[in-house]
DNA sequence: AGCTTGCCTGACCGATCGGCCAGTTTTCAA
DNA sequence: TTGAAAACTGGCCGATCGGTCAGGCAAGCT
């Protein structure tokens, strides 16, 4: 059993994929394990065979985005403040656009996000990114950066009809206007 | 029975007040009728005696904010485009700050807000406001206005620690930067 | 063939949900 | 004081939730 069994990985992937779609469409709380199982073409017990519980499914859904954010934070840490800000503007938009589904999911669990240890690192990295985005110690700019992030995340929700490029362009303009980095 | 019975109105108000606090703190879905009843010092059956169901409680919670937004939309309709935009900027911020609790609640039910007829008018009025806020037919400015609203609403969430004036000032700066109406 | 191992499932559990109803307590006008 | 209307409640209902468990089933090793 050293090599991964194909069937195991295939089922796991299907569950995560369908869970992502359902979380995005109806929200985390409004999606039941039965919904996920039905969409994935297996039984609810199978979902719980592969994942220790509903929060574990959520963690698997968020994992790719969390990894990307963590990598971005790490990369920005080695740059000058100005360069880190520029990188944050460009990359944060990219991540939000590409992972817009995850953004949807995150907004749904915001009221109780503090009680979910499986997303703690992602939240912490997001806050770190907002620091880089501000590019200054000025509290006003820090707040404006958070304001911009809220707008950015909000814009990436329910934005299925927009193309990635259109969304990216819009967010870039908005972010640079708020941060006065045109 | 022509005049309102004092007891009726008093209990109703207490239920709505406690429901507001709970919806804001835990979210609409995570708050049960029993939670509301306990907080209001009555039984769950009493809540359902005064309101036809959980959605009706939500409608009552949102009602003051919905009325304010409707009034603002009506007022803006009689102004020139430029005046309407200026009014929208000022008043929308005021409303979001004053009713920030409602903003919290709304965000929680966003994934399923289309299926809630009791908040349809509020949503429609909000979209109308975003039009006034854009102040132009340019699709880019329209999108930026929506971006600004998302940022504004996001900023008003979980912002209990900030004073109203601080929040107002921050939102004013951010809005005018995005809309380039400094 | 027998047997282990990994994958999967139906049936079931306790808890909680929104909502309903019969009946009790309170209120208040006559 | 009295009686009907209004206000309120305990208890119950069906549905659904996340989660558990014993067992079925196919694949591969011996």
C-alpha cells in the first residue's frame, strides 16, 4: 500500500470537486453531506469514509487556495516593502480571480470562521497579505487596504458570467485607485 | 381592538431586538427560534404567535433599514444625476454605518437571498442605489460602484469596535477614491 | 481455494430544526 | 365581577442534520 490506490484518489477528488460546486452555489451550511454524496455519485457514508467529517471536506476544498496564498505570503516576505506591495496587488487579484469559488465559500462561513481551526492559517495569511497590500504603516492606508480587499472579494463572488480577464482588469483599476498606486 | 395592545407591541419589539443581536452575532441560519425566544424571555411558541415563521422575523429585523433605503432611493430619483450621486455617497455611507448590524445579517443570507421574497425589495433598492452611486452609464464606473459597495459593506461588518465617525470617515475616503469624486 | 485488505454502503442513532395545536393564564371592557 | 378575547406556553410532530457501525463486495496475495 505504498502507492496511492487509484480508486481512492479518484473518489476523493470527485467528492471535493462536487463539494466545491455545492458550497459555492448554496453555501457551506446549506449544503449537507447527503447533497455532496449524491452529486459525487456515492453514499453519505462514503464521504465520511474518506473525510473525518464535514469540516474536513471544507479543508480539502480550501486547500489549493490556501497553499497558493501561503506561497504568495512567503514570496512577499523576501521583498522590499514597495516591491511586496506591487507583488501583492498583482498576485492577490490573480488568486482571488482564479479561486473565486473559494472566496464564495469563505464569505459564507465568515460569522463562525474563528471557530474553524482548519481555515485559521488561510485567514492569517490573508491578513498578512493585507499588510503588504497597504504598503505603509499609516493606519488609514491599512484600513483602506482592508476596504479594498473586501471590495475585491465581494466582486469575485457570483461573478461566473464575467471572464477572468475582465474581472482582473476591473479589480486592478479599483485596487490602484483605492491605494493610489495608479 | 382598534388601538395597539401595549403588551403585544412590547413583546414583538423585544423579539425583534434580540433576533437582531443574534442574527448579527451568529448569522441567520445559525440562530434558532429557540435561541431568539430564550433571549427574549419567552417561549418559542410565542415567537411563532407573533410572527408567521422565521423568515417573518428576519423581515421585521430588516424593516427599518429597508425603509431608510427605500426613502433614499425615492429622494435620489428627483435629483439630477450629479446631485443624486453626491446624495448617494453621503447617505449610503450613513445608512451602512447606522445599520451595520443589518449589513452583517444580509451578508449571511447572500447565497440564498434570491429565494427570500421578504428581502427582495431591499435588494432591488440597493441595486438602484449602486446606479446612482456610479453617476454614469459607463459600464466600468458601474462596476466600480458595485466594487465600492462591496468594500463598504464589508468594512461595516464586525466593526463594533470602531466609532461611527471613524467608520464614516474611512468609507467616505475610500468611496471617493474609487469613484474619483474627491 | 482460502483469506486479507481496501472500498463502499444501508440502516440506524441522537440531536436539533421549524412549525403546529390544544389548552392555560392574563388582560380588560362591560 | 365576570366572561370573552388576547397573550402565551408545553408538548408534540415530521424532517433533516452530522455521524457511527456492522457488514457486503471485489481485488490481490499465498
